[in-house]
């Protein structure tokens, strides 16, 4: 019931999340968000502006939870990300209390791609997808330079390919980054390429290795009910719930499987040895 949360035009809301038992609503193409009272799905929504903190410009893309231990126990930070690439974590209980509600830094990761699913939390870490690749919040707080992919061991192996795709297709819908626990992977979806093909980035948490999905028409993806759910550009919803394609090869013969291998060089932690 839209009338139960005040005078907000709900047709302008394009992002909803929960932080410390409060529901947050974000307006599209704006620099403000609305939050409801704690433990409530209705009531007078209060307005909160983020624009004054966004030095690089752009609208508020989304708000994301980041759970860390800052020395006083675990706490949930509210991370605001602008389209221009500003990343600002907030801490506190009540945004209306200027004494306890405060920022803990302002960071820059480069412009983020179109859409709202540009960050994902996993294991006490928040990863941000931007023109600089995949950037961890812990690295930003520690003073790392996001332009240098080598500070981030998770993203460095695909930084070159991913940055090229973001340069070419960053202004198109279809980008998202999601940790999918059901398949133990981090999945980055991308828009269709100029030739109509698809290429997605998949990171295996168990092996710490990256792979590329080709011809998987995933414009967005998320985890639901023990399976990976994929949304296609045609408006279809696909469920990945099998480890095989359920196709029996008659007589031991079938179509050849297309595959490729991307190799890399390693000095095996001994760069000075011949």
C-alpha cells in the first residue's frame, strides 16, 4: 500500500534494501533515498540526501550492506555508491541522529556500469563492479589504489578482459555482480555483445579460478530455492538446477563440445629464478 509510507511516488522507486531492520527505498535518477521506521513495513518514510558527498557526480545507484569488525565487534555499514564511482560507507543506528550517524570515508572506484546490481557481499567482504574491474571494500579502506588490479588477488586475472567489456558496453543494461552460494561462485553478467553473443564471468570460490561462460543469455542472475535463476534479454526466466544437460548421446556419438582455455604465466613466487 503506497499510501502507508507517506507521499513518495512509488513509480520512481527502482531499488529496495534492508539495513539494520529498516527498509530503504531509492529513487531513480536522484541523489536521495527514503527509509522507514525500524521493524516496520509502513509509516512515514524519511528522506536522506547523499548528493553533497558525491564528489564525482552522478545519481545514487544503490545502497549495500557491508559487515565488518572495526575493533568494537561486528557492525553493518551502509555503503552508498554513485554512478560517477564514489563509494561511501556509513555507520550508526539512526540516520536522523547526526551525532552517531556518520561516514567512515569517501573512496573512488571509477564509473559503475548501468543498472543497480553493482556490488555484492560475501564472507565479510563487499565487492564493487566498476570501470576499474572488481574492487573489494577492504582494499579501499586499507588505502589500496583501485586503478591497479594487482592489489586485488581476486580480480586481477580478469581485469584486462573485464575492463575492455566495461569500456565497450558499460552504458548498456545487463551488468550485475552476485555471489551465488548454491554453485559456490561469483557471477558477473554482462549485456549482449555487438555481434549478439554473450560472455559472462564466473569465479569458483573453491578453486579460486576464473572462467568465462559463452552463449549463456544471462542479462541478470540471482540465487533462489537452491538454484541459479537467470533472466534473459527476451524476458524469459531460466533455472539452472542440473549438473548435466540431460541429453543422452545415442550410440556414443554426439555434437562436439566447444571449449577454450585461457592460460597465464606464473613465476611460482620466485621471480628472480631462471
